[in-house]
């Protein structure tokens, strides 16, 4: 029995059979010695299972097929709570892949050195499938260091920090206690991480962990205003937890700023894509949802300058 902590590398997947082997192969290339690789298949067909038949037969991975389907967030949730055994977890979506075979080993080296750490995160590439190339995603940090999670939570937008769960290792027990993967929205991974880091120490590892594959089926910028509005409003679900660590006034200001920033980002994206109908619909829905949010976003000359630039400069 290894004395190293057990790491669960979870690969939740849905109708991603054309990409899943790349994800599993990149997981198998990790040089960490005490690891379990779990594929949680939420698709209705057997194509993913067929694509991984040799991995399953050789016992390299543990394969689950959900029946009935659970949906994206519930698949994350159940995989974390009921399908894995690890002390630490890395979640790798079935269409993404890892790029650094030593990423998990290096993360565990950090947590053994700093046992107070609940979360280790690194940098990430964006893989543009249609151009067959990678580019670095914005991280906001460049110096490897131990960080107070509450301060990072509060200053996330100021620092320009982004969290990506495929380049993150998190403590399973602490994550479950902080309701990880219970926020049913597009940004459930980001909200889960934000909830985890409050009151905990975190560590930024200045290395690339994986690559987020950009393709036509990505749901990060969907075509339904309802999903976008839901993702903005879901930020309020962190209020009670944040109040415990920041106080009510700071928390309310943080939520308002984060909601406004996320809405502006969405609007700019759809203006750049010349999808004016969705940009307008999103603006109306957000304005109707919260008068204070409406004022913060649409009474700001600075935002209108950003919107104008998005229309003029694609």
C-alpha cells in the first residue's frame, strides 16, 4: 500500500466519444503512483464504452455508465461523492486533456509540504480545434506561492485570476463539506472552487495542467439567454458562506461586482459574434431580474464604451 495520498482523476463525459480516448490517454500518462482513473459516462449510447473497451478490459480505468442520465452537474456531483475514493481529486471533462505528465505529482508535493492547503491550481491552455493550436488562457498570476483563500476570493477580479478545474487538485473531504458541484449552472466549477477557498489556504503552481478543447459543442457561451441569466444569478448562492468570512457588506458588494462583470463579459462576447439578438435579450433579462444590477451595468458610461468597441472591433 502506497503511503502517498490516493488521487482520484475523474473524467465525466457525455457524447464525447470522439475525444474521450485523448482524455483517458493523458490521464494514464500522469506519473503519480497512487491514482485511480474514473470515467463517468452520462451518454445514452454505448459509443464511449466502445471507444474505451481496451482500457476497461485491462483494468486501467474504472468505468461507470449512468442509467438514467444525471445531467452535467449531477454527474460531477455523484462522481465526487459516490464513485471515487481519493483524498484528492482532479476533474477532467471528457473532451479536454492534460498536458503535463507530472502535474498531479507536483501538486501532491505541494500538499505534503503544506498540509494546510485545500486547493492547488495551475495554468491552462485553450486548444482551438479548428486551428489545431493551443494558446494560454488568462490566469492572472505568474509567481508560484501560498495564498490566503479568503483574500484571493475577495480580490479575484482585481487580480484577474481564473480557476479551471482541469488544472486544479482539491481536497475531496473539504470540497464535499463546502457543497462542491451542487450549483446547477454553467459556472458550477468556478462557484464550487470559490466556495472551497474561503477560509482555506491555497497554492498557485506556476505550471500548465491541461488544455480546454474549444469546439462547436462547448456550452461555455450557449445560445439560450435563460442559461446565461441563471449563471449570473447563481453567484448569490455563495452569500451565506461568504458572509461568514467577509461580512455582509463586503459580500454584497462582491456579489454585485461579480454579477455585473460576468454579464458585461457575456454581452461583449455576443456583440463580437454579431449575435445582437442574444446580447439584447440577455440585457433585458438581467435588467428585469435585479434593479440594482441593472443600474450597475447599464448606467455605466464605461460599459457602453466597452459595448461600442465590441461592435466596432470584432
